């Protein structure tokens, strides 16, 4: 009998009669099928009208439920399913999966009911939740060998279940099973199988994110302690970091960020932060960043930039800062040497094509990580310096005041605060000789209030060095020495470090400024991150405390020290101007390089110079028609000009903020 004809006969029936008829037809059909073992593998479940009609049961329930979704008593159709043990029988039939495909149909039916039926008492009904629990137990045993279609369907069902029960401790308790003194939350047990699946990146991650929205403390203990969810999450990231799987690192770092940012429980968040420091930073990063093999340091720095780029939650970035500072996970104290990091003589043999510990330092010392950071910044291996700068850029740019305070200003001994903002955009421009000023710079500067440059330091989203260029262990690209004296700065003579505390403060600024002095010898990548860090630090407001000192050091012309940013800026501008005067072909070279790099750009609300420059440079990277002599220093000048524009925007913005603050103070004084 065709499905159309089957339902034509039942159009005059009530909803309850329709469900009764559909169910009786299915029972008779399935009983006959099982009794005579008529399991024709050539005919899937969807080919039988009696099975296809099951979807109508969910539709009838949804229509009945829509009459009054808030009602707590069972309406007739739902009551019939409960009393007739329909859910239990469907679950048993699904387990047999006869005919083939019935299991998938039942899963989709439960998913639809969970999504659409709003009756508050549905999950509490033993018939429903016990059937669903049985279904979850079955799935747990077979899901790893299931088809992709089945896996996707199961994830959808768990997603709808969690949406339904996450706000009710009583409902969640219905899906907890206990055995051998260990509690198990069934939905998470299945999700963890998907989490360990190599195709994890393909699956909907919403059900996992919902785990972070659970607030019930007893269930959280099960998730954290028994399932070890946070440990598994960070261990997965650590594993792929060790075997250098770039795409997997990106996926798991992004998932870690998404999970943390959506997490409600303070306990859960603390567990993630602790695991990130103890399972990733200390044992994985230390022996690689301190390695005597510089290709290992370079590769670890490249991979760490991926992690830092994906993670934007400040509280997860802070453990990386504490790690670099050689501090304990809570930042309360510096660790004493020697803290032995795993990966020493007790190496285990892994069955990988690549030894995950190759190149690691046998005995590494977390307490020396700050020296390692400065050493990597000053490295004469260009890629190591660039990627260390990139790590710092993302930490400072995404971490905001908290991380700038930890890395830069905690012990910074700069110039004392002054009153108003002295440096303006016009004064800043006056430091630059006219010949080398950006040609498209509007001298009245008013247009910059609406420009993309005003989105201060949203630059450097991707480096011109492609990730594919990093070598497995060695390679010529990893051993390219930098030109000039960009490395090996003598930090003992650093005037920015308080004599009582030669640690953290000023050292990073000192290295960045030394590199800024060497602007014309640097690679374009290095200059982008140097200017990105300076412009990021320049955006912090002029306010009381350490940020006022930082502002003064970077942007105030009346400073007693000759070793400051504006002094180096003027020196660099004079050097560039001198080169421009001596070079008869300077303008032509500059225009050719600007064309190759995709400049000038039309300022828009969605793009910055850096984004478009990277796109343009990548497009023309292999072009031989635009080769220019002295390309490195000409490219440096292009970056310098765009840096001038960005600094002008920052200063205009600061002038506006300063003016608003002055008006607010004046209003307060009048009111008094």
C-alpha cells in the first residue's frame, strides 16, 4: 500500500487514532519481519511505508504540543506513547536495526521530539528518559564504527538533549550512570569518542560548548574529574603540537578558545587555565623553546604563534605570560632553578613517523624562560626573531591592559607623568622630513577620524612567511642570518630597567626599540611586528599609574632620556631622508615597491593597510617584473610611511579622548 493512499484512508481520524493506527501497523510489520527473519539487505528501512510513517508520530505530537506548550500534564497522544511503551519498543527495535537503517530513523525521531516538544514533563517521564538512556548506551558501544551520517545524527540528538536538560540538575541526573566507583555522564561519554576522532574538525562543536554552560557542581565534578574533559582537551592540543600538525593545532586551539569563552562555571575555567599551564606550557613549550637546535626553537615558535593567534581570552593568555616569566601557574612567585621539565632521559618510544621529542632539550628549566624569550627575540636567525615578535604582538594586542601590565609596565621606570597630552598628530608629522612623508597623508588629518587606520594596530593578522616554510628539523630557511646588528643587544646597559629589579620591565621595550633603530636592515615581516607592537602600546590611555608612564616614554617629546621612541624615530627619519636625497631613483624605486605591495589603498571600513598589503604582496610575491634594487630598505620605507599614518590616527584619537576628559573635569568643577 502506498504511503499516500495509507494516509488518505486516515484523514477523518483523530490525532490519537492516527498514532494508534501507525503504531499498530509498525508493530505488526516489525514482528512479522523479525519472526520470519525477513532481513532483505537490498531493501533499506526507508523503503517500507510502515517505517516511513513513524515520522508522522513526531509531527502529531508537535501539533498537539503547540496547543499549550506550558502545560505540565500529558496530553492524550503523548500519554498514549508513554503508557503503550512506544519509546522502549522503538529503542529495542533500533538495537536490532532490522531492516537496515531503522536505528538512524529512530535517532532522528528522538531528535525531532527533543527539539520541538516543549512539554516540561517529557524528559521526566521514565518511559522517555530510560529509552533515551538505553539508546545512548547502545550508541556508546557502536558509534566509533558508525557511518558519517550516523555520527552527525547522534551529535544532533545529543545537542538537542543538552539544550533541553542543561538548566535542570534533576534532568541531567537522569543520564548519569555509576559503575566501579566511577560516575559517567552518558552524553559526554559519547562526545569524548567524537573528540578523539580524527575527523573531529568536521563535527558540530555546539554540544561540547554546552558542557561549559553547565553550572551544577556535582555534574561538573563528574565532567572534570571522572571524564577528565579539561585534561583531554589540553592534552589533545599538546599532542598535535608535538607532532607538528599545523591544521590540527589551529582547530584545537580555536576550540579551546570557543569553549573557554562560552564557559559559565568559574571552577571549569580555572581547571582549563591550570591544565593549559601544566599540560601545555611547562612540559611542551619549555624543552622546545630552550632547545640547542635552533630549527626546533623556530618550529616551536611558529606553532606557538598559531595557538596565541587563535586564543583571545585574556585569562588563557596570562598563563603563557607567567610561563615566559618563569613563574608558577598563578603568577605568585618565580620558580627556582632547576625545574626539570618532562622530555628528559625518560623518553618513551612513540610509534610515529616523526619523533615528537626530537630536538628537545634533555633537561629544560622553566625558571630561565625569560632569558630564553629575550634570547629568541635577539636571535640572529631571522625566523626565530620574527616569530617571537609575532608571539609578543598577539599577546600584547589581544591581552590588553592585563598583559601589557605584566610584560611591560609592572616595574617600568620611565619618565614621570605629565598633565595634558603634549604630543599631537601635527607635532608628530613635523618630526618627519617632507620628502619622505606619505604622499596621501592629509595634512589637516581630520579625515583620519573616519579612516581604517584609526582602528589602532589591528595590523599583522598574518605574516608574509608562510607556515609551510618551516622545516621538519632543519632547512635553509630556518638558518637565514639577519642583516645588521639586530641581535645580541647588551641588556646590562639598558637605561629603562630599574636597578633594583632587572626582570621583565623595559627589556622587551629595549629590544623592540633596538630593532626599530635598525629598521632599514630588518626584513619587512620584522618591521611589521615591531611597528605593530609600538602602535599597540601607544594606544593605551594617558591615565594615572603605569600606563601614564608608558605613554610618556613613547609619545612625550619632553623626556630626559635620549634613548626613547621619538628620538629613534627622528634619527630613522633623518637616515631615510638622507638616503632619499642621495638616490636619484628613489621616487621610482619607492613607487615600484608601493605598486608591488598593493599600496596605495583605498581606505575602507573593513580593511587596514596591513591586510591589503599582505594580500598584494602575496599576489605579487613570485612576480619578476617588479624587482627593485635595494628592495629591503625600500620596503622598510613603505612600512615606515604607513606606520606614520597609523601613529597619526592614534594621536588624533588620544587628543579626542583627552579633550573629552578635560570637558568632563570642567563640568565636574562647575557642578561643585
